């Protein structure tokens, strides 16, 4: 998705500003498609897309499936390093009240994903967090979750 820049720039990040400009337009990194009737459907953000074995995987779809599990209060999905595939799908979950995080719950959540998602979209593992890092407006700081897994690696994207 692109829009007129209107003088927009990232605070103290000129290279990021330049990278997201296309002529007089600015892109926020949203990915989507138009259907045969001309309706626009947003899939996810380019920065969050996982590329595993050359396949584009959209975390928003996986997060939506995770949130249908009764033991999941909140979820985040992102790519982590994989030696053969470039990235693999990782889920980080905030357990709902009354549910104990651990191997048993992780196995149950992964089984739930087997019934909901194609094999290449399924998380390969689940980690638990006490509460998701969100700003006061509710925006998830996904980078805070993702960065520790990428220490010592370079992103494949």
C-alpha cells in the first residue's frame, strides 16, 4: 500500500525513510491483494512476512488460528533462523487464565494448529510469555520478541 509522502520521514532514520519511498509515494509495508471484484484484502506487513524454503508465510493468519484455542490469550508469530529453510515459524503465546504454560500445553496448541493450518504454515515450536510487549495503544512490539532469536544471525530477508 502506498500513499503520498506529505513530508513523512522516520525520526532519526533517513535510510529507512529512503528505503520506503517510491518516487513521491511512501509505503508502510502492508501486503495484500485485489480479488476479482476489486476488493482489497490486507494480509500482513512485509517486515513480518516469513520466508521459509522460498515460500511466503503470513503470520497474521497463523496468529488468528492460535487465538481460536481456548488456552491462548494472546499470540505472536514470526520467523526464526533455520539452517536449511532460511526461517521457520515460531509462536509465542500468552496463556489464558487457568492454563499452565509448559510442554503439555505447547503440544496441545501445536495439535490445534495441525487441524487449522497447512503444514508449511504451522509453528514448529511454541514459547510462552507472561504478557505480550504492547504499547499503551495495544500495538505489539514484535521486534522485542523476535530479536533474541536472531542474535548472531542475519535476517534472510
